[in-house]
C-alpha cells in the first residue's frame, strides 16, 4: 500500500506545481492593455511598480494591487492585468 501511495503521489505532484505558464490568464502582451514598469523612491530604496490599464483615454476608476513582501511576481502582474480588464 505504501509503495502504491508513493507512486500515486509522485504521479500527481507535477499537476499541483504552480508554474507561470499555467497560472497566467491574461498574457503580458494583451492588445487591450497598456502595461508599464516604473520605479519610485521608498524608505529602503527604489520600489518597483507595475501599471496595467485599458488602452484609450477613457477615465476609469483605479485599483491598487499590493503584492507580498518578496516583490512583484508573475502571478501578481497577471492579477493586475485581470483587474485592469474588468474596468474596460
């Protein structure tokens, strides 16, 4: 039984991995969005920011997405793009 359980767990493990390719819902180069990285001064040095907004000049409400302490990662950037598309 133990060997079978280990084999089953090893077979399922790749399906549980969180990879950038699988997690991304809105591609980085989505033609509906304008995205840009910027930096601004923080108390411990420059802070890197990511802006995503629908293309065009229409005035829309904004949302600030705050990431975890390790900084911007592909998942948070994707969440930002998804939120931006909700406003379009």
